[in-house]
């Protein structure tokens, strides 16, 4: 080897040795010392790099165990490896072959003062603000990193600002970045994976370009625990998160030039096991909500959602007694006052701007299909007097083809179970811009009991049951002004309403069906109903002791409304109503009147019939035909026609009641007549005709076998002998037939039908009882006064005239079998006394002579009245009778001895004394009464039990025809 080569070799060896010493030993040592010095100088926390190695031959740099932090590590790593490529020396770029970071750690913390710990980690020198930056004339150096990797990284994030601090740890952070280059149009490949302590997993894979700034790839985040980040939401709401996981995935493109642009495709979002509560009460539970096939274009401001799927959501909606919604209470409004400043003008403006409101949104939103399955909503309203509880189960909603920029119809389908058995099905096509819609609604067994809350403020009733069935089709053409049509069927079944005070049924029916409904809302409102069918309707009407009906008592008194202007005829004509027919099947009613004693109650059953067409736009009559029964066995029939909206114009109705048991009317008879009804039946035939307000009515009443019972003490009872009136009016069949015609002008405010009918009936009864024998005389076609029988002085035999009168009376009594006749025999001392005394004197003489003949043993006649007293024996017998007189009746002096004078004086004194004999006069009166009875029984064929001999009158007054025995009528 030559000397020069040797020197070159030694020189190179020394240079290599020096280079090695500098690279391997001196420079790492100095660099480590400088780095730790600078860390100590600029770091606010203890900081140290434990080891640094550098290979000067392959430019490989290694750093070990960097740690910055006090009690808790702020920034640290286990090892950092990097290698610079040699071509960086002759190329105008920095070329790094790889950067490898092993087990890095970082803690990002934001305190309550909104200070970030990493921003305060280093205290850097303050730049001179007065110095002007020099304009750079050189191009920035290009940096190229072939491979960047992070292995087993950890990131701790905490935020002390929320009421509940946020703390999340990201473990197993792994990053792979290939070909990171700041040169234009160069792009690298990125792979990032990390996992948080709450189960969150992130995977990011894509291309990254720095010049221009651009990235595209696929991002996927799974099982984000919402509880980790919920403290941020809790700042704006009082909702408490009970659980929930969020997942997201999407393909994306992000560009910064020429302006920011974000494109996403195949985006998907899923929320699982979400639970929200407020004040320890659950508000919502959601099993799953997912969005698929979604695309977003930032520059075009458009979002297209392919599919929305959600299953098994349960929500609880509650309004408290103060009218506050639990969901609204759970959110704290930024400006509560502004939330309430919604004026009617604003509402009206919002209503006007509702059309085409979606088209004015800056973003276009498209939705291909949304399906919400098996939702459940539990709604409770405690702000009402009666709490409302509505439960929606198995709620399924499907929405198709929604576009906020076009007016293409959106297809909406809703199906739900409401309550235990209710079903609701809705199909709709809605144009999102104009809101023109077509809807088909079907409900089945929809429980209407929740409507109780809105009934209670107006009526004290309890809605025990009501089920709504409907099948409707509607079309909405315009919102403002409203143009809409609807048609279909509606039925309310099993209605049962009970008043809350008495706990008694008020109204119920088995079903009420409305067929062929057609509604038009526009410039004119039209309502057409083809047929209303009521099956088994029932109503209960009761009058209490204070003469109040149960209907008036259940109505809640309302504040007086503001007086509104009287509607004009034109406004009234804007509503057209047409009803084809009403049918009633197996109806019933109950009526009771407790103002009467005893209480009155009756029932109407088997109501069946129809009411014809009703039309407020046509002036024509409506046929009516209804049948039923009172207390089950008394038929009722109503048949005729009327103009329903103006009954005073035309009416022709026949109302017939047959075989109505009068015993049910006992309370009314007790109050107004003073008698209970023992038995009887009522037949009533009413025929009412009205022509232009002129009434022509006939009231035909037939009472069968009417018998009054016990008397009732009533201050309202009429003061008439009703028993007698009934007996006078009752015929041989036990019937009373009364016809009461009524005529008048119903347009006259002083004309009233009921008072006229009642007064006519009262007058009829009054005339009957005030002149009963005149009524009987009319029956027998006899104008004589049949109330008395005339007798001659001292006589008890009938004259021919009296016999004729009694014959007519007997004929009339046969036609009124319920009458009894009281016979009052009469006599008078002034009229009958002397004749009666003579008759009695003759009888006493016969009686004394009869006794004398018996003493002598003579043969005598059988009857004393047939015995003839010899004239020569009369003086002796008369002396015996004279001696029987009391002393005051005798002659004060001695009787004359002349036989003729003596006989005349004794006879006159004896007759004078017995002419005033009450016994003789009473006996005569009784004989006269018996004579009348005997004639009526034997000649008139009147039952003896109908004839009564009342106490006689011995002080009657005679007239020119004689003395009259009086006859009195009474009821059996």
C-alpha cells in the first residue's frame, strides 16, 4: 500500500471514528441535555426525556420514555422511532422513511374556566408584536413521510365545564399512514383504529391529500356510549340518560378547495337501547333506530335518506295538573319569556305561510322509506277534572317518497292499537308543499271514555262505555281558506252514560250508525247523511221533588257568553244539511216524577219506526212512523208527516195509545184529582193538523174500567166529585169516552193547546156533576126532572107522571151501571100532618076493635087494615084513644055530654096532637122512599144493591105539585 493510500485510509478512519463519535455519542448526549433543559425551561409541569439514540449512518433516531406531568401524565410516550432518507440532502424536500410512535399517552383536559391543559403545557417566548413579518420569497419545503404509525396509543379526555364532568379514555389507538406528502396532488393512505373504555370502537380508512387538502374514505364508529357524552346535553335539558348506544358509518369525500365540500354516501346511523327519564320517571325507551343508505352534499345542501327503521319505542307523555307537559319541563328554554310571546297575529301569519314552507328551507331533504314498528305511547292528562289516559300500542308508521322541494305525494300509513281493543288504520297521500291530501281512516272499537275529561266541564255525567267505529275517506284541497271533502260511515256502539249524582243510567244505546256521510267544506258547508240507525236506544227522564229534571241537573252552568251578532239569513244558508232517514230499532225510555206522592214511574219499550228525509234547503214534509209500547203491553203508534224545520207550517200527525194501565198514572191522579187509581186502562187517539199555523185537533180519550182508589190529600187536587163524574160518564161496558176538539191559531202567543184541553175536560166534568140527572135524562130522552118524585098529601103511592119519570131514570141507570141511587123520603107536618093523623086514627080504631073482637071470641078477618069499625062503637073506642093522650093535649074542661059534640071534640084534639107526630111523618117518608125503590127494582129492573134509602126528611117543603122525595146519585 502506498503511503498516500495509507494516509487516506487513516484519515478516513479518523473521520469515520470522529463522525461515529459525534453521531452515536456526542450529538445524542448534547441533544438529550438540550431537550431536557428546554423542557424544564418551557414546561409548566415536570418533563423529562429519558433516552435518545441516533445512528448517523442510516439517520435513524430513537427517543425513549418522554414524560410530562405531575400526579397524572399529560403527555408521554414509550418510544419514538424515525429515519431520515439520505436523498433529503440533495433533493429539495425532507424525506422521512418512517415515523413510529409506541405507547403514546396524552391527557386533554378543559377546566371550568374553559382553559385547555395542553394549551398551557408549554410557556413559549413572546413574539415581538412590533416586528413586521418578512415576506417569504422561497417556496415551502416539501415534506415526505413514507410511513407513519402509532402503536398502542392512549388518549384521556376530560371536561370539567358541565355539571357532570366528562371523562373518556381512548385505548388501543393504532394509526397507519402511508405516503404523507406535502407536495401537490400527492395523497396518502390512512388507517386509524381506536377503542374507548366505554366500548366505543372507531375505524377510519381512506386517502389523505395535503395539497390540496382533501380526504376520502370510509369512517365507522360503533357502540358509542351516549352516557359518556350526555353531560353536554344535560346542560340544555333536565332529561336523564338511562342508556343508549350510537353507531355511525359512512363513505365520505372532504375537499377544502376551491371551497369546502363534504360528500357522504352509504351513510348509516343506529341508536340502540336508548332510555331517557326525568325526575326519576321514564320518558322514552327505544330498542333501535337506524338510518341507512344516506347521502349528503354540502354544496348542494341536500340530504337523501334511503331508509329509516325503528323498532320497539315506548314513550310516556304526561300533562300534570298545572297543564305542563313532562317533555317540555325536561328542557330548559334559553329564553322562557320569548317562548310565550306568540301573538294571535303571529299564529295567523304562520298559518298563511304554511303552504310551500318546506320549499323555502335552505336544505333539500329526501326520504325514500321510513318504517317505525311496534311503537307504544302512554298519554296521561291530569290537567282535566277527570284524568285522561290513552294508550297506543303496536303503533306502526310507514312513510314513502318524501321530497321537501317537490310536491310529489308522500305515502303515509299508520296502524295502531288504542286501548285494549281499539284499532286505527290511516292511509294518506300528502303533497308536502301544498298539503293537498287524500286520507282513508278506519277505526274499530275505539274507546271514547277518555272524552270524559271534556264532558265533565259541561255535564255531571259519567261515560261508562262508548266504542267508535268508522270508515272515512277525506280529501284536503286547500288549507287557507279551507277546502275539504269527506265521506264514509260512522258508528258509536255500546254507549252508556250515567249521571254522577244519582248513579243511574241517563242515556245509552247498543249502536248508532251513520251511513253514507258526505261533508263538503268550502264557500258553502254541506253535510249529507244517508241513514241514521239507532239500535236499542234508551233514555231516562226524571222530575225530582223540586220539579227539576235530571237533564237540567246534570248540566253544569256556564259563564254567560259574549253576545254575538245575530247570524244573517245568508250566513245560515251557507250550511246545507240533508238526512235521508232515521230508523229506530227496539228503543226504550224511562220516565219518573218524584214530585208526586206516590212517586210516578213508567217505561216505554219496543220503540221501532222511521223518520223520513230532513233537508234544510227544501220546504217539504217528512213522514214519521213510530210504534212502541208503554209498560210493555200497551201499544203506542205515531204516524204522520211534518215540515221538520218549520212544524207550524204543515203538520199532520196521528198519535195513538192503547191499553195503557191507568194505575201507573196514580201519582198524577193523586196530585190533581185527589184519588189513587184502583184500576183502569187508557186509550188515547190524537189527531193534530196544522196548516200555516192554524191548528185543527181532535183528542179522543177512552177510559176502560176506571176505578178510583183511596183519597190522597193534595192541595193541587180539583174540588169535584170525581167518583160521581166517573160513574156518570162510564157506560155499560165500564168505559168512558171523551172527545175534545181543539182549534186555534198557534201564531197567537196567547193560544196554548194544553190549557185549552185541560179546561175543556174540566168543564165537561163540572157540567156532569152539577146536573147529573139532566145527563141521565139525555140518555133516556126525557126532559123531566128525574131528581125528585112528587107525592100527594099523606100519600105514598106513585102518580102516573112520577112512574114515567122513574121508568126513564131506570133506563138511564142501566146505561150507567157504576151509579148508585140514594133515595130520600120526605114528609111535612104542614102538608102531610092532618092526613097522616087521620090515617093513623082510622088504624088505631081498627086495632082497638080487633082486640075487642078477639076478647069476645068472634070470628075476625086476618088483617087489621081490612076490619070495618061500626059507627056506634067509634065513640067508645075514641074515648079510649082520647084517654091515652097526655094531659096537655086534652080539653081543659069536661067534655060535653052530647055524643056528636063529644065525638067531634075528642077527634079534633086527637088529630091535632098526632098531626105533628115525628114518628108518623117519618114513617110516611120511609114508605115513600120504599115505594120508589120498589118501583125501580120491580118495574125498572134495577139491582137492589144499587139503591140506597138514606135518612128521611120530615120537614120538607111542598110545592104546588105536592111534596117531593129527593133522589141523589153517587158512585158505587
